[in-house]
C-alpha cells in the first residue's frame, strides 16, 4: 500500500510529499519500494532522500541494481555514493558497469579511494584478493591488551568489523588473531602476542575465493586474514563477503553431481534476456512456442469434428468441454510453476527427478479422483439425470481424473525435458502442456461419452 502511495506521489506537483514519505521509511523497507517503481521514477525518488539515508539505501542494493541506478545519475551524486562504499563493495559495483563508465568514475575518485580500487582490480577474478577488505584492526605483537583495547575504541570501523583483532610483527608479517571478546577478560598488562591463535589460518591474495569461504566455514570464524606471497597481512575476508559465493557454489555442486551443472546458470541467462533483453527476442521466442498452441488449437478442433455425431446426439456433453480443458491446464501450470521454483531453490535435485516425478503423479491422481468425483456427481444431477443420460456423470468424472493426472505429469516432466534438450522452459513448457492436455483430454472425454452412452 505504501509503495503505491510513494509511486503516486512522484509527480511534479507532489514531490515535497514524496520526499517526506520516502525519508520517513526504514532503509530496508524503502529499498523494496524503490525496486517496485519504474526506473526513471526510481532515480527521482532516490534524489529526494537525505544524504545519509541515500547512502544507507544504496548499500542495501545488489551490485547490479546499484549499477542500473548509477548510470541514470549525475556525477556529483554518484561520487558521494561511491566514496561511502567499502572498497570491496565498490569493486563489485564497478564490475557490473560498462568499462567506459567504470574508467570515468575511477578517475574521479579521491586519490586514496582510487588507489584501493586499482589494488583490488589488480587481482584476478574469483581470487581472495578481489573480495578482501582493506579496512581492519591490526596491532603489533609487542603491544599490551590495554593498548589493543584503546586502538579498538579509537577505530572508526563498524562494530561487525571489530570482532577480530589481527596481530602483525614489526615487518607486518601475520602472527595470528585474537577475538575481541577475549580481550575483555584478559589481563590489561599482558602482551597481545601471547594470546594469539590461528597463525596458520590465512589465505593468500592469489588463492581462489572459494578457499576463503571454506576456511571461514570450517573454522567458524567471523573473518580470516589475507596475506601476500611473503606472508604479510594485507586484508581480511568476512562471512558477508562470501555468503553469496557459498550459496552459488553449493547450487553448482549439487547440479554438477547430477550431471547437469550448467542448467541453473543457463536458466538464469534465459530469464535475464526475457525480462531485460531486447523486445524482439522476447517476441520471437514467445511466438515460437505459441505457434505450438495455435497448431494444438486446430488439432483440438479436429477432435471435436471427429466426435461431431456424439455432440449432435448428446448436446449436454458440450457443457463440460471447458471444464475438461481448463482443469487439466490449471493443474499443469501449477506443476510447472512448482518445478521451476523448486529447481531455482535447489529443492528439486535433477539426480532425484524420477522420485519427484512419481510423487507428482501420485498427487495428480489423488487430486483427480477427488475433483473427478465431485464433478461427476454434479454432472449427473445437473445434466445427466434431467436429460436421461446418467452415464454422462461417469464420463465427466473419469475424464477429469485422467486429465488432471496427465496435467500433473506434463507439468513436472516437460520443463525438465526442455532443460535437458537446451530449450527455455519458461515460455515453452505451458504451450506444450496445454496442447497435449487439450488434445488427449477431449479425446478421452468424447470416447468415454460415446462408449458409455452408446453413441458410435
């Protein structure tokens, strides 16, 4: 509701009201509302935010969303946002922008910010150095606990960046870490180096980022140090830096073990092109599959023509044609939607697809029996009994059971078949489901009516 209000207020005559509304919302809620607004209005709404609120909202956005917003903004606005980002977040944003835009923006950064960006961009993609933080708490190994706590108190870092203190020697070689909570209980005069642990737990900047993710997971640490080839401390990596990486790796591993490792990536690419790609691509792809439905419509017409004598003899049978066609289609759409969501969330594993298919067949059959029984009884009392054709209720009930079961099978099976064959199941599965289900459903229905009622 509030999202509609904010959208409606973004008119030239109501900008002051829109500004008041936008600045009154929590940053997390405002992000969701902004992403529901048209892109050109999104920029207007963002410009109405107070500086600190704008920075907070910008940090909530994903890198690709930040990139879309930045390309529609003026340089002074952009530089304020860029300077407020952490170096590793800034690099992720630059990777989403076109090269020419990135080059221009890097040139306008402050010397210190430009130096850190160039440093991180100098490491290979998918390396620990590319995602490390350059802002962390470090102390010399000869310092006391009291000195270390003073350093923490004077630090301008966020609380989540102060969970671990990294220890280095006079030449910046990494010598371990101390959880901040341990310092509270330690003797203030104790040497910090005596409390150090995890001297061997570190990744080199050139190591793969997945190694950093594994170390964080295996050692249950809030952050791990990143060192250069000689062992000098240069940064750290927190769990927030690798959480997306861990989720992506887990999905790729599951799909890879099933022998379909590129299915999800390919599916995401198709979705991106359909939603954000050229309109002609979406039109061409969707029409290609809709032609299947068009051809199916003619085939269904042929089925009706084939059973024309049955329809002339039993006019009441025509009343239930929409019921037979629509129920199977609705179940098929349900099944294909459930499959697509389950695959995206790794709840359906391709290696276990056979078990999932049998489960869907069982569910479809049970729903078919229940709905077929209800529809058959209704058909018997509505059209069968008054027209002296009680068999019509049985024909409707059996037909609906078969069609619903078939819809569940097609909805679960066709998307997987299309994925394995390299086709986009998004716009393609439902037209095939509709065509096959309509053709076979009506054939079953008319055949049963003719058989049970005795019309040849």
